């Protein structure tokens, strides 16, 4: 059974809500790791230097196994943790959320703050495009130049139909093709390639990697 990996977001999204005159501006950004997330948080702080709070939550790592949050002066547990819980519920990783609060003069109480910060992140995530991650297996195929054009067409069509990806061919004494294929489709590729080449081509199955697959 294929391994499950958390998704991430395709790009930066910003959204604002107002709760009892307090403004909550959310910035959600895809990141490559903790240091990248820290740079995003620092950038938001500089941008909204006059705000009372810039609370944050991040999840990083291909399995989403690293997480951190900050209440940034709000009562403990009322901002960063609720924000983090939203990211967790959405099954996301390599993402940072920063919620900037401009105080409106009316205290919201602990429950009100939890709702405001979690709603800010949730509504912003409703506006993002997701990038799913899947583990694909490397399959190498070497074809003689005389057959390369036809095999190229066969493989490109196959990739489109089976959730695989296709690297640019490498030309030498022969032509080397590299495909990244879902594990449960490797046997099918071998059979289809044998049929297309009259049994003349034998794919070589290699290691795996996790790749991003944008949703449409």
C-alpha cells in the first residue's frame, strides 16, 4: 500500500478577518524547513511592525514530524497552538502561518482568541491551492536511436495516464529514459513496454523519491 504524505500549499495566500474591532491578518507561505519559516515570520514582523501580536505556527518535514508555534504575547495557548491544530487537521507540512493582530480595544477572552486565531488560519487555507506528495519509483529504459522516437511517444502517453512523471531523455550511444512511477503501476509499465517493444526493452527499477503533484 502506498505511503501517505502530508500535502503542502502551492503559494503564498493572505486573508483578513475582523472580530470585535480587532483585525486578524493571516499570511500562509510554503517553506522548505524551519529556517525558511523563521525568515517568513521575521519578514511579516517587519511588514507589520506596528501590530501588537504576530503569532505563528509551522509544520515542516516530509512527514510533518516537526512543529512549532508562538503566542507572541497573547495568553498562553490561545493563538499559536490553535493555529497549529488547524494545520494538523488539514494534514499539511512545509508550511508556516502567521496571524497579525491589530488590537481593536475590546478584549476577546481566551475562548474568543482561540476561535479568532483558528478561524483566521482556516479561512485562509480555504483559499489556497494544495500540492499533494506521492512516493514514486525510478524506472530507467534504454532504447536504440532507431526506436527512440516511437518509445518516447509511448512513454509520454503512458505517464499521462498513470500518474507518473517523465524526465528529459539523455542522448548518448543510445537514448536513456527515466520515469517516476507509482509503485503499484511498475508491473503494468513493464508489461506495456514489453508489448510496445516486442519484448526488446527491459526497464530497470531503481529507488524512490517523494514528488510534489499540484492539484487542479
